[in-house]
C-alpha cells in the first residue's frame, strides 16, 4: 500500500512538472485566417511543437481578433499576449527607427531591401531588445502601389485625392503631404467600409494585401511605382522567452527565422500573382513616365531628412544611403 502511494505521488509530481514545463505563447496577427501569412504561422507552430516535444506551442489569434497593433502592444506589455506579427507601423511604435526601411521611393528592388536590412539588422534588434522584445524573424508585405479611383500618373494627379493613411502613422502623413494627397487617417479595419461609402478614393498597399483585404473590389486604377517597401517582423516578449530553456529558445529562434525567410519568398511571388489577378478583375495599370517618376523621387527624398529626430537619427539615414550607394555600385 505504501509502495503504491509513493508511486502515485511520483506520477503526480511528474505530470505536474510536465504541465508546468509546457509553454503556450499567445501570438496575435492582423493577417486574415487562411492567408499566406496565417498559414505560415500555423506551419511554424507545428514545427515548434515537433522540435520541442510539445513543450512549446503557439496559440494564434488571426485577423485582428486581439485588436489592432496598438492593442496588441499594450497586451504584450501587460502579459496578455506574448508575441505579435507586426507591420512596419507596429514596429515603429516600439523602435521608430525601423520605419527607415519604409521611406517613400527609397528602394528600387528587393535586392536593395535585403542588402540594407541585413546591414542595419543588428542595430535594430539591439534597440528592440532594450525595449523588452526579441525580434526573431523579419517579414514583409512587399512593395507598395497606389490604388485609386482615377488614373494617377504624376504628382499633379494626386492633388486633392482622398487617401487612407494608417491612423497615427507619421511616415504616411509626411509622405502624403509631400505628394499633395489629402490624407484620411483610419484604422485598417475601417478602410473597406470607407471605400464603399466614398469617404476615401485611394489606398496604398502591396497587391496581395489589397486583394486579400478586398480593397481591390472598390478601386479602378493601380499606379505602377514602388512607392515604398512594406516591412514587418515577428516579435516575442523577453518575459516569455525567459520562461523557456536555452534549448527551447534556440529552437524558437531558429524555426521562426527559417519560416520568416520562407514567408518573404512566398509573399514576393504571390504579389506578382495578385497583381495579375487584380488586372484580370478589371483594375487598370497606370504607367508613370520617367520624368514624372524623377519628380516623385525628388519630392519623396525631401521627406527623408524631415523625419530625422522624429523617427531615426541623421547617422542612421546616412548609413542607409551609404549602403544603397554601395549596393548600386556593385
């Protein structure tokens, strides 16, 4: 009898220890359920569970059910949410310097984006760490186009156009003001309704996002310029990371980095496919003449120094411009 009692006690202790060892990381994302972003997060979760023997898993809240990015950040700070897949806007609320990767008409290609991002990645990751977050994987939504209900081929076409800007986004505000667009600040969930009611007649975004969010059903034209690169990343609270063993931390970092790189490749491919889908659905592509593109680049480049001291330092801007020059020289 005594032996049975001891065995039962040991079994209870073992079960209790196993339960305590298991860590569920609550992760929030604005990506709609079933989207490429969402599918990647769920595949990532399966890999993490497999490699940790079920001791670490992700509980995913898709489609903004945990709130917009401001809500998610607030919940992460108080421990209700442990991780988030953020756009550049959300990242900028923690480390404003991140927004330097989204400056208007800064990049000409994804090769330039990748080169500059890798160069400044250690500096940005260190800044996130100082704020209590681990940046475990970069992601992106891709190059941004202007979508509107009139043909926009040059700066003068933008005058008075009522365009959505992300509520509280200083970069979008500065960009639209420089280009002469009338900015209408809205949270992302309000954009589709605002297009339907003609509160706005213009949005910006990568083709895939515009297709998935159904904005493409309410606009008629796409301006064919790489207005900006829409960056993103997956952040995890350092508090939840501290609860994992060193081996579990290594697995989490490795898996998230691996899947994030796969996601970037997929998103770039699917943006090309989404553009074709939008064209097949009747959206007209508006080409921008070289001289008009140069004018837009000049206006956009004037925004960059205006944000020094507000989002990033003059030193970081100089570094980024130097890396671009270096890459283009190669």
